[in-house]
């Protein structure tokens, strides 16, 4: 599973493909959410775009999405700081996201 719930929120495994022709979610591969971004991997632009894109799609403030591993790499672990019913709603949106990709 590409995400799991823990006491801090939801932990999400992501593989980022920066410098693409458009921003999009590409589904799941090797237990990671594949995300293509137009932003270049320079100066944190791709990381910022990733947080904004996920935040908008999952209805979570980008400030509540933290990259806890892989800040300068394509494979990342993100922490979505959500709890309670919000955690369940975001989990459901993540599952819908993978079905639509």
C-alpha cells in the first residue's frame, strides 16, 4: 500500500517525475504514487508544486504536507498531518485518486 495511517497522520510514498509537459497523477507503481510535474527539480520548485497539487486534490492545506524523506530525490515520503474524520476522508480521496489515474 502506498500510504499508511499512524499517530501523526498519513504517511505517503511518492515518486516524482519533474520537468514533464503537464502536471498529473499517473497511478501506482511499486507501492508508490507516481506524480508527473512541470516544475523543474531546482531550488525546491518541484517539491512546492507537489505539495500544492496534492493539497488541492486531497483538500489538505499545503502547509500540512511535509516531506520527511527524499527532499532532493525523486522517491519521497510525505507526512499529511491530518487526524480523526479528516484522516478517513483523505484516505478515501487517495483511493479515488489512484482509481482515476
